[in-house]
C-alpha cells in the first residue's frame, strides 16, 4: 500500500472511530459519517448493553452440545463444503473464512486464522450474533437478510478495529435464513466488490445444493432464459410434486418468473413454466427442453426425480422403512401407546382446524413431529414455515413474523419483506419455543390468530391468512402464565391438542429408535453390538434425539467397508468419555470388557489378526486401530 492510499485509509478509519464516539457520548452521529445500516447496528449493540472495549464472545464449551450443534446443521455443512473449500483455497491464504448457522453460531472456520490474534476465539461454537458480538458482518447479514460489508472501524468492538468483513446470507428453499458465509481480512479491503460477488456466487451454489438435498423424492427442475446459464448459480430451481404443483422455488426462480415465492407455491408448473408433469417425467437425465411462456422463453432440465423413477440400481438402496421425518406421526411414538394416542389425536385435531401444542425438552424431536403432522395433513403440498422464537432478537421478531413494507423503518429491505405468517398462507406455521416470545408481541399474535388477518409493519391494509398452527416449547407454560410471563388468553388459544414428548432417557423403545435412525442415516442392515447397545441404553441423553443421531452418524462414519456391526471402537475417545460420564459403574466397565474380549480373541487365534477380526465381527483395520489404543493404554 502506497503512502497516499495509507493516508486515505487512515483518515477513513479515524472518521469511523469518531462517528462511533459521537454516538456513545452524544447519542447521535452527524449525517453522512457512516452508512445508516452501520449506525443502526451500533445502536442495537448499545441497546444489548455491550461494552465496545470488551469482546467476550460467548461460545459452546460442552463437547456434547457442540456435537449436537453440528449434527443439527449437517445438511448446511454438507451443502456448503465445496464452496467453503473453494473459498479457503482462493481467499484463505490472507483471510479467515467462516460458516455460521441461522443463530450466527460458527459451524466451521478456515483460512489464516493463526495470523489474526483478534479472531482467535472464532471457532466452532462461537456466537457472532449482534446481541453478544456487536456489529459484525455475520450478525448483520442475518439481521438484514442481505450481503453485508463491514469496513475498518465499523465493528462495534475495539479489538476488531483493523478487521474488514464480508458476509452473505444463505437461505432455504422456502426463503428462510439458514446461515451465512463470511470472509474476514486485516487492513483495508482490496477489491471488495469482487470478493462480495464471489461470496454471493458461492452462497447461490450452497442454496442450489440445499435445494436438491431438501427434495430427494420430488422432481427438481432447473431453468433459465439463457441456455448457457443452466448449471450455473443463477439458474432457477423449482421442486415439483408428483401432481405437477410447485412445492418450492429458489430466489433466482422467483426473479426469473417475476413472481413472489408466496404466489408461486401451490401453482401448477404448467401455468408458470408451460411444462406439464408428463413432459418432466419423460425427460432423460441431462436432456434440455425449451418452454415458451407469457414471461418469455426458458431452457430447462430435470436435476432430480422421485426415487421410483430413477431405476433399479438406486431403488435397491432405498431403506425398507422411511426415515423418522418421513414416517407417519404415530410411528414416531414407537411402542409407547400413550404417546401414540396423543400424537393420533394431534393429527386428527390439526386436520380439523385445532391448534397443536408440543411440549418437551430441547432435542426431543418437536420439529420432526411437527413436520410429520404437516406431511400427514391435507396441507402437505403447501408451505411448512418454522420460526424459532428464541433464536430471533427481540427487536426483530415482530418484523420476521408479520413482515414489513418498504421504508417501514431504518434499514428495511428494498421492496419490503413478507412475514412468516404470510409465507405460511395455505400451509402450516410452526412456532418453536413460543414460551420465549416477548409479552408485547404475544398480544399482537393473539389478535392475528383470532381474526386470521395480518398487517405488515408500515401497511394500513390487512391481509387474510389461512394457516394450521403448531406451537412448541420446553418451558412450563402453565407456570409462566401464573408468573405473568405468558398471556393466559394466548395459552388457551394455542393449546388445542397438547402432546408431551418424552425425553429420550424416559423411553423404553430406544432400540427401535436406533434402528429408525440408522435407516435414516443410510445404515440399512447395520446393527449395534451388545457393548454399544448397553452403553446407549444406560446414558441419560441430555441432547435427546439430536445427540443420539450424532453418535450414530459418527459411528457409521468410522465404519470400515464391509463391517455390519457398530461397537465402541467406532466412537472417538471424547464421545466415549461423554457417554460414560453418567455415574453408572456398569458403563465404566463396558470398555474394559470389550478390550478384554479383543485380547482373548487375539490370543485364541495366536496373533492371527484376520481370524481374530472375523471372530469379533469387525474389519482388520478396526482391529488394528483398537490394538493401537490397547498398546497406548
């Protein structure tokens, strides 16, 4: 950097620091000193009670909690992996890259982090939300719902004064924020628009992979007005039901068709694309079609099709039993008859317009059950919109739920935004952790549920909404009503049919659940040995089903080719320590017993590793790994 450029850069930095000091000392900033979005974020940071001189970024410390976090975001991590690797190769030599979830919690970090002392706390589990980390690109991108550039001096914390950041949000097929992709550098940004364009392109690629992964059993149609843009991040994507109706539309698809997602969902594909379902079903993989519509000419191709139409080779790999999220609601209850009866009543109640309230610990499967109830209803072809009331900052939850018109408030998105209530029109709205909803907002929600009308912020007219309602919470709502933390009238409005989901440690059908989860994870024909079964049966499962899924996913990943049984040797030591930390003497003996079995088998076969492995039902590679652990013990 030359002396003139450095002088300009330093002057820019001084101006930003002076603007923030004006805000802290005077409560206002002279017009034009910083972008309005930065000023709004600074004000939110102050409102959260943050001190710009300190940067205590909270982080998940428990290994089990971190494992649950990563397991619950596995779809996003898998979809983002190619983009994350590409970004690391091209930008990671002089920058830090990160992937965060919808709560701004870091899932993955790469790049030259060792050169950034101020970013040493940026690791998986760290929270970058504005309410805890102040003004930063990840937090702002998720608040604003758009790409964000943070220049030197624009972060709220002093420790990040010399850091520049770019972040781009990542959305689900239904337009809900799932996370953000971030790039951070020290010093002034070099070619920020090029870097931002690269991030946007990679985010589009991630969203395309998420789209295809979210609809494995439906037709996925890619299209664009220019043939050469097929297979690019800018192609539009539509998920099509077997009946030919649009189930989901990507953001580029909405732009190409000139319609909002809310209008497109449920429409026959033939009306919007001029393509009949029969035409789609007949298309071969890679074949490109041409459609002439009122909106112009489009080129299109089929990226995915229902499994039954993909040939014998793929059909043979489909599990005989559907995954948990695809099973009927009663099936999720396993052999628990009382739970199954409650679920059956919830399904019938929802079908007849009654609200459903799901009660249970975090990770007990409330959202899985909610999705299953939706899929078994007459609204299954319509949107399922999930809102986590505890994950959205209090100041933003109103605009998230009800939407807003352009110009409704400082920093509002151009063109406004449809709220989650409007997005769920015709389908099902799932309000997770409703017990954490602010009291002031409860009154407005009650009115909407009573009148079935909603007015976005900044709008005078109301719009009719038709939704089925499912709520969930881990809180004791009755006690909250008594303590005046939750409105009594809203409680009775949402508590039509109540279902209490048992904690995993209370269920007697854990073997059944494990079998279902193994099928879901692609482990058809895989079984657990007695040692691992006993360990899982005796664990207290604070993370419930999410934690169990992570344990099984890890064990399957460690399995060698040809192995059909999972045992303790398929779990890392950190996970075994966690599973053994129950205070139960039996659990502490399980590992010792297994090691003794290995010793006996090797001795019995006089050191013949192949024979010992066959005797134990494991591969030679797994046995070698276990013997290495024995020698180290």
